[in-house]
């Protein structure tokens, strides 16, 4: 229903298949550039364009020196980015990787990688056996960017990923003749295959597979050979152009033919590419473009065609959803009209989106017809709004975008509870797309390409082109991380600026003013500075790093071990401190290391702990250097106990304790020496193990052996208390069942510990009769308790009555079984109760 001026370049290839041609830029080539005698290698997704003079158009004169080609790299507007003087071998072909690196293949099998600014990245060889490359193809594989080379002996070698350059022959059994006219690579289902055209036969060979398929191409018109072969960008379709100008289109595996088309042109075509519909997988929506000297022929998969003429030769650049056409004067785009766009701007269209767009136009004109159009699509407004939003994303003209977005905004106002997320996302995306397409940036990508690459990749490409300010604005606008942008900016500063102090100041100022949620890390930037030899700058930057786990390892790597130790101790992280200590120990003179570490107590204490577990000799040296006599004594004592040579070490231990003013510990050490001497004597005397026994255990053992005299000697020499000695004798007599000796001992002297222990040891051996001998001699306050424990209830009742202890009488009453005693206890309880 709506008809705007941008439909003037629309053309149809069958029912419902509308295509359009959009002008992107007027080219700004330098005056020396003429595409008539140039070969163009353009990167997809609006990437850079490499141009080199066509070697086939130049004749080498006898005696003349060979001329090395000059590769010029431009952006999509024609602005020069860099020039590369190819001073290596003979160049076979050029191409671009998925990271926009220029790939150059030489005839000796060497592959060179440069960035778009002409800086050499690295090189590698296809293989030792590959030294005579005649042709090469650069293609997209499942694992990255691949390279296939064909030698002069018609052997094909394939690298599926230039990041991991491991080449393998296509097939060991394949025998290619000199009749090969063209070949292409196909990557499907994570498998790389090769299509080879020989005469009227097509051979499909899978990489590494010794079984291959031959297809004889039959067409209505006779032909002798296939002059051009093209695989679609998505590797789903294949097309052949014969020497008689007949075109064959079908599936990549040659199992399905779409159509045949007779071009009617006898001259040799320059290029054959697919114009893929990124929004549909149906083959009817696809088209093939054939370029000749001054025209392009666009043929649909159903057999319809259209022709465009040009004033100069052109280069076709296939994309995932379109084909770009590059000439001396213009940069254009050919694509299938998106479905949402055709619903609005198509001729004789009665779709809801078209009515909504028209309603908005009438509303702007203040016409009542706006309401009439809205009434027609009242129940279909959500779909109409969605189509207007989608169509706006496919447009290159900002005015058309605005018209469609405003129509969507107008329509959503009449929808209750409308979710605006798609609308907002499209507005943001369009703003970014228009900035990218601006001729000052020159990246003419479609919205499908934008969504395929994702904004993060787009930002990386802007950063690599050094559009730092624009990248940061886009990152903030889309709420993406800015750290990678700032890091790349810092990398460039480090590489190109000379004054290290000024570089550090600028980087610190930029990072601190970035306004990020988390502080910027300086670790990656410092590592880059170290890689290019700016060690001082790297250390300066690392001093600004707040994350110690990143800072310490890099400082150690740079040789700033003391700074690393300071940072580690400030973090309090034990692992980091040990890392710094051990690295400093390995890289610093030992004397200097010890002097340095003494200034940091936490690090020194941890190092001592490390030495205690791994090197006691080192720990001794540290204590000796510091005159730490207490630590020397403790270490010697611990070591002596472990080695079992305490006797020999005691003098040193005691001396160190006295030097450390630890008199008590020194006296204990001296007494330990005397105790060890007694242990030796006793061991020799009794041939029993006395080593390692404490004084208490030694006296007990002597009493058990019956050597009371030596036991009393030890008691006297080591000043053992009488109470302890009495306990030991009582326990020993009871353990040996020496009841007569126990009784003699009790009568010999007045007990210093009372007579309760005598009762206790007797009861422990269940000898109540012996215990009764000592019960009367127990103290009055404990006598009742011990009578009860001994089971002497009658005597206990008498004592309780005398002490007027009714509770004890009640307890006796509960435990005794003698009826007469129970009667007596009851009388006692009655008498005491009546007195109250």
C-alpha cells in the first residue's frame, strides 16, 4: 500500500522474491587506484579491503628485475589504512581471517599473517613437502579460518585453522589431471570437503576420506568445461557456470538441482557468487550474481533474472545475507528484500504493517483517515508494530528508519500492556548501526550481521581500528564492559609513546576517570609493557594494581622481588607471601635475602615456619644471627627430643635459656640432666627401661621393684613433696596387695595426707576388712562418707545420729536390708525429729 522512493531499485526474481540494490558510499579511492587492473580481496562483515595489481596484466621483459607487489589496505569508503611492500616470495593469493587479519599465501608454501595496518603478526609453512603452490583458497571452516593449497602436481593440502596450522593432504588416493578447471572448499557438519571440476565432471572429496564421489553434470545445452564454481556463504548451495554461458544451481552435495539458466553471453565472466537470503533457508529465496566486464547478471533459483550495468569493472563481495558490489565510484549492496520490509513497502500490499505505516502518515497530516486505517487492523496491531520495528532494522536510510520507528511508536500506544523491550532494543541497535555505517567509520554491516557478530565483537573491531572514544560511548550505551577497550588503548600508548613516566601518568588518569564499577586492573597492561622490554614502566604500573593476586606474580616475573614481598604482606594472603619469599630466596644472594626479610616481621615469621618444616639448619642460622637465645634453646630441645640425644644437648639448652634470662627453664633443664643420669644408672642396675620416664613414674617404678631407699633418695634430691610420695607408697602397697606393709606404714608416722587415701586404696581392691582398720582414724568431717562407702551402715548410723544428720540417716535407711538396723535408724530419725 505504501510506496516510497526507496523502492525504485527493487526488482523481482519470481513470485514473492523481491531484491533491491542499496547505495552505501561514494568511493574515495586515491587517484592512483583503478580497479580495472587490480585484484580485490575484501573481508566480510564490512571489513577492510586489500588491493594489489593483477600480475596477469603485466608482462615481464627480458633482463628486467621482478617487481614486488604493493598491497594496499582500504576501508569500505576507500580511505587508505596501510600499505605492505611484499618483499618475500611470489604471492599466490590473499584473503582475510575471521579476526580481520590479512593472510598471504606464497608459492613456496609459506603463509604470512599481517594486521590491517600492515604490521607483521607471524608466519608458518603449510608443510615441508609443499614448496610449489600453484593456487590457494582461503575459507571459513568449523574451527576457524582455513587455507587450502594446490601444488603444481595437483596435490591439495588443507589447514582447517590458521591458529593451529596442521596440514593434511585432501586425499591420498585422489588423482587430479591437468584438465582441472576450478575448485572450491565446502565446510559442512564440521567436515571440510572439496569440489573439483574437470570437464563435465564434479568430484566431491571429504578431507581425509579416501572415498570420493564423481558427478557428471548434465545440462540441456552442451558444454565442454566448467569455467566458474561458487559455494554460498553458508555452504548450503553451489553454482557452476560453463564455458558456453550456462548456469547450474543446486545443493552443495549436488543431490538437488534448483534450475538451469542460459545467460546468452559468450564472454568470460569475472565472478560468480551467491546472494543468500539470511532470513530463509528455502532455495527459492536465493540468487546467484554473475559479473562481467560492465554488468552484473542476477539469477534467481527459480530461473528469473535481472541485469544491472556499470561504467567500470566491479568486484562482488559475498556476505551472509547480501552481496556488496565495489566499483571505482560506488559501493553498493544487493540483497533480498526482507519480509517485514516487503509487507510495508511492497506494491499492492494489504498487510497490517502497511496499514499502520499509512495510518501514521495520515496522522502526521492530521487526517481522519488515520483512525480508519487503525480500525482495519485493530486486532492485528501487535504484529504490525513488530513488522515496523523489524523493517526499521533492515533499512540503511536514517529517514526511513525514523518513519518506521515512529509508526511502531504510534501503533504501540493503542496496545494495552505492550512490552517495549523489542522497541527499545531496536532503537539502540539502529543508533549503533548508523554510527558504524557513517563514512568516517566505514563498516557497512546489516542488522543480521550485527546480531551474528554480537556487539562485543563489533567493539573489538572498532578498538582495533583505534576508534577508542566511539567504542567507549557504544559500550556505555549498550551497557557493556569497557575494560578491554581501555586496555587496548593503553597497549597502543605503551607501544608508540616514548616517555615512560608520561605514559604511566596518562594510563593512571584514564583508568581512574573511567567511572567503572570495579577498579581497572593494570596487570595486563604491565605484562604488555614487560613483553616489549619496558620493565621500569611495567613496575610503575603494577604499583597501581589493587588486586594483589595479579600484582605479586608479575612483580616477581619482573625481578622486583622486594616490592612483591611488600605487596604480598599487605594482602595478608599466606600463599602470596610464601610465593614472594621463595622466589626472592631463589633469585637473591642469601645474605641480602636474610637482611631484606628481617624488615618484614610477618614474612620473616612465615619463613621461619617454612624452615622449621624443611631446613632446620637454616632456622638455626637465623636464630644465631639474631641472638635469639630462647628460640635456639627451644629448637635444640625439640630437635634433641626427636633425635633421642637429649643428654648431649642439655648443656647447650640450659645455657641458651640462661642467656635468654629464663631461669626457671634453665633449672628445669639442669634437673632433667640429673634425672637422665639416674635413669641410666637404674637401667643398668635393673635391666629395665627407665629412659623417658618422669620423676613421678620413676619413683613409682622403684617402689614397685621394692627399692624404697633409692626412691627416697630421688624424693630428697628432686624435692618431691611428702604428700605425693605418701600417695605413691600407698598406691604401690595396694597394687602389690602388701596389706601388712601398708599397716606398718600407717603406724610408723602420722599420715601427712590423712587416712582417707588408705581407705580408698583398700576399697579399690575390694578389701573392706582392711579398710575398717583405717576408718576410725579418718577425720570427723569425712568419717561418715567413708563408712557409707565401705558399707558399714550400723557405724555410719551411729555417727550420723551423733552429728544429727537426718539426711544421712534417711539415706542409710534406704540402702540397708537389715530389719533390726532399719528399726534402729527409724528410732534415731524419730528422736532427732522430735527435738526439732
